[in-house]
């Protein structure tokens, strides 16, 4: 009797093992089939030049920013890629938003420009941009023939609008401007991200920014930037020489401490 029970148990164990082996075999086959399908999808995306892009940049002092592609749109001579951007401080998420970059070719499939859809500043010409290296790689994937030869001068763009520009309306006196608020100063322009980054690096981070031209000489350009934050507004005079920021000086302010300045008909600035 005991012998019969032992034989029955052994037979049951053998059947169970066989079933497990079959199940494992099915699992392995299923995994291989899924693997082939996954590989096929990646290959097809690669052929279609539609690989999803993502990268991380180091912005210093424990700051890092991740860029993950959300969507892309192909136009006649450009591709727009929308990124979900997450900013981290010491590996803790701090902010999240979207940015769309436009990758343009010259009509001959050579990469000509990379810029925000809201800013005409060409990142390919901005050696200080933290994004230049990574976005250039994306651009080369989109347009493998390479980057167009930049023979033209590398102008430092300080406003998003296109030339020609009107100079600030003169004569101007900050004291009169304050008395006539909320009237605005005439002939204002929108600063590029390059100019805003420069202002922030000097300690002038604001909620809104404006820019005014004192002259439009490409070799030696003078502009006034307005930085508004809460009930305060600051005015700084910036000189640009040979396409580089040369000098920076606060000439006026409104708020807890008011500092006046005026501009005469010859566009000479005087603080008082």
C-alpha cells in the first residue's frame, strides 16, 4: 500500500515538472517574440528618423534640467520638437514646464538654426548656451548632412523683434515718467533669453522686461533695459561692443529707493 502511494506521488511530481517546463518554454518564446517586436519598432523609428529624444544638462550648484520629448511636427524646411522640462535642485524636482524648439534647414537639408519658437536667437551662434551641445546633436540627427557654414557675422541678438529698430523717444525724464504712470515709454522691445540671462546673472531678475535702443550701431550698441518686479522697476544701461556685453550700470530705479535719470535729445544719459 505504501509503495503504491509513493509511486503515485512520484508520477504527480513528474507531470507537474513537465507542465512547468512547458510553461517556462512558452514564457521564453513569448519574451523572444515581444523582443523581436520591440526591436522592430525601434528600427522602424530609426528609419523614419523619429527616435524619441531626451537629455539632461548640468546648470551648476546642484541644479540639473531634464528635457523629454513630448511631440514633434515636421514642416517644409523645419522640425518643431516640444519638450517637457523638469528642473531639479539637489535631485529634488523644483519646476516643470514645456519648451518648443525649432530646427531649421537651409533648403538643402543642412542645419541652419535652432531656436525657441518664441525667440529668434540662434542657439548655434550662442557659445554660452548650456543647450547648444545637446540640441546640436538632435539637429544633426534630423539633418545628417551637417551644419551650414556660418560665414556671416555672429551678431548678438538682444531683442526678439526684427530690425529696423526705433530709438527711445527723447527727451526722457524718469521723474516725469513716474508722474504720468501708467503711461508707457515709447518704442520698447522684447529682450531675448540671452539678454534676460545676462540681466539675471547681474542680479536683476524680474517679472517683466523691456528694452530700449539709444543707438543701433552694430559695432557699439547702447541699450536701456527695464526690469519690473512687484512695485519696483529698475533701469540699466548696457553697452555692447563687438557682439559682446561690455558694460553694465544701473541708472535709475522706482520703489523703496528712487533714483532718477534723464536722456537728452542727443541720447546722452544723466543720472541725478
